[in-house]
């Protein structure tokens, strides 16, 4: 524990993210979660249902009153990104002004979602605040496998935090991610690369369906295993990591195809990250972490479960949705046909060059979408 758990946390916007962060609240506050965490949401009709899912008090429509009453040390902003400016203007700004007027400490702001950038809070609330943006990996423990420790998550500091509070940020973030501290721009292309890699689920669906049409029984779990084994071989990773994987988990006739596709998909995303000026060591670190964690998730879950995972992650109009829809529009049909052509010995080798270019293009498309969401051209 970095700091004594004798403070309050207020969570504004208790939805999926607010619930997802429960292990972080427990990490910081231990057995005081029930008494020292307070959640709010906009819709009062959802409170009773949500209250059954979390151990702390949830209320509705009382953000400013709750801040005044609880005087939190941390404010979690987990509303939809488009709602944050309104909440910040109508709730945070008057509260921070009251704190200054009364000589009380200002709470740290933990903001979730690709936008707004931490600078938004500094511009609105003053440059004396501590604000950090989190983009957690969103991986969860599956079958006892600690996926959160594997998947890359990003934090973006608005400015330098005091040392003890910075340590608390990383302690919180590390509950959900293998944490990387990035700049705002890095976080957006890091996020777009993660969401491009997320399409491994859709890739396994396409390969499974095409193989079944050819008369072969192979599951998405087995395809993900081969995909991950090819990646680990390509990047020089030794052993099986957190869970066994093998190209031999799929029929021999498709092993070469999956190996080539995995490698070219990895390289296409990496090329886009590097094109943005990212340090290669850093790029390989967070990209490799995401490539591994999504492939491993595909190994551990049934096809229907990975589909549900995507639904949880794909906010309407958001970056995950953009990655999946772009993949479906430009590559899904072509991939299904390529599987059949490969098995029949008819596939043009240039397909894999195209696949690498598609991975690059999806990443670019998602990154530009993220900038549009951030009102940046």
C-alpha cells in the first residue's frame, strides 16, 4: 500500500468502467472500500440494479453534493467521454474553486477514456491540479490466468505528480495492466494499435468458418493458439509464457497460412506505430504485450465469449468499434476466401503483403478516428 487508506474516492459515472475498477479500489483502500468509495450515475433508474453489483454506496444526480460531503482524495471520471466536459464544467470547476477558497486540498483526478486529454482539465480547472488519464488494458483474469499483468495499459500525466501520488497511480493502474507512461499523442496511437490487434477475434472467426466450409473441424481457441505461437516464434519469445500454445493445434494444411498471417499482422501494426515516430523498443514492448494478451484471451475463451468481450469494449462510435467495422469492411471477406485458396494451393503469395497493409491501414484509420473524437485534425 503506497498511502494510508484513510481517504475517500468518488466515482462519477458508475457504468461498466466504474465496476471494472473495483480491484483498484480494493488495492488502494483494502477493507475500507465499502465505507470510503462512493459512486454516482446520471440515471436514477439504474441505481438499484447497480447497487447489487458493487459493495459501496451508489446514488444518482448528486455529484456536486457528494463531493462537498465526502471531500475525496481521488475523483474517478468514468462517464462517457462526450459527457466529461459538461461534468467538469458544472461539477468539478465549482468544487475545485470552493476547495481553494476554503484552503482544502484538491483531489487527484483519474480520467478514463481516450479523450479528453489531461490538458483539458488543466486549462479548465487550473494548473495546480493533479490529473492523469488512464487507458487500462481491459483484460481480466480468465481461468486463473493473470491477463491484466500481461496486457499493455497507458497512463498520461497532465504534469509531474508528487512522488507518493505518482506511486499510487501506478499501483492502481497495475491492477489492470502492464503499465506504460506515455504522452497524449503516444496514448492515442498506442490505443489504436491495441484495438487493431483486438481484431484477432474476428480473424479467428473467419478462419474457423472457412475451414468448416472445407470440411475441417477447428475451433477459434485452436486458431488463437497457433496465431500466438507464430507471434512468439517471430519475436524470439522463449517458452509458452503464461499458457501453452502451438501451431500444431490446427490442421497441418493451415499452419503455414496462420503463421504467415500472424507475422504480417504483427508487422503491419508495428510499422504504423513506428511511422508515428515512436521509439522502437517502446513500440515493440507495448505492441507485443497487446498481441500476446488478445491471442491468449482467444485461446482461453469460447467464440461466443470473445464476441461478448468485444461488445463490452466497443463503445458506440468509439475506437474499438472503428477497428472492428474497418476490419469487417475491408478484410473479412478476403480472408475467408484466402483460407480456401491456401488449402486448395491457389493462394497468391502477395495476399500476405496485402494483409500487412490492411493491418497498417486499420491502425491508421482508428488513430485518426481517435483524434476526431478528441476534436483534433
